[in-house]
C-alpha cells in the first residue's frame, strides 16, 4: 500500500498539472485518510537501516575503485563490524546502480607492439603463377602427408 501512497506523493510534488490528492486517491482506490496518515508517519527503523547501509555500501564500493562486487562489499562490511545479509547487500547495490568492473589481469607480452613494422607483401596479393613451383603459400597449421602423397587429417 505504501507504494501507492508514495506514487501519489511523488506525482503531486513533481507535476505542476497533477490532479488533487482526493482525485488520485479515488482513482487508485485508496483512502485519503490513509494517505495523510502514511505521510505523517515517521520513517521506519528498517528504512533508516537500509539508508545507513546504502551509505556504507557506497563507501566500500568507492574505496575499491568500483571493482568490488556484492560479495566483496559484504566482506568489507563484515570487517567493519556491520551486520548485513548477502542478499540485502546485493539488493541495495542494485538499487544504487552499483555494478562491479573487474580489471583485466596483467599478462606479459612476448613482443612489443608496433616495433617490428609492417609485414612485407612479397607477392602483392597475386597468387597466380606462370608455372608450377613459382609461388608458394602456407598457413600456420602444419599438414601431414599420407602414403599416397595427399594431405591426411592430423
């Protein structure tokens, strides 16, 4: 029910052409007195705790430069002595729109890129030959010859 009341409150606060609260309550089939009672009600303890957790989750996520997922954020909260469930941390990270970006692992390169220069095209992309044995081409895959001289599968 609070979602309906929250919808009415947001629509009335943000739209200049919003209908009266009485009309919105009638259209959404909720009582006007229930809306005003909901509006004057103090924030629940659970809502306050969720807001506090959101701040801590955002801090842990920012401290990791955006690389921690919900499991690592949960562990970080546990290290700080904050009790929270794993699924609650996951749900709050979704509400905040926090998505972990894992850095790619460092891998050594065997060659330095760009220092060898371009590979020369010795046949100018012309693979036709005047006679057999004049131009040769190959692939990086080695082939085996069978007893009859033809290529057999490896």
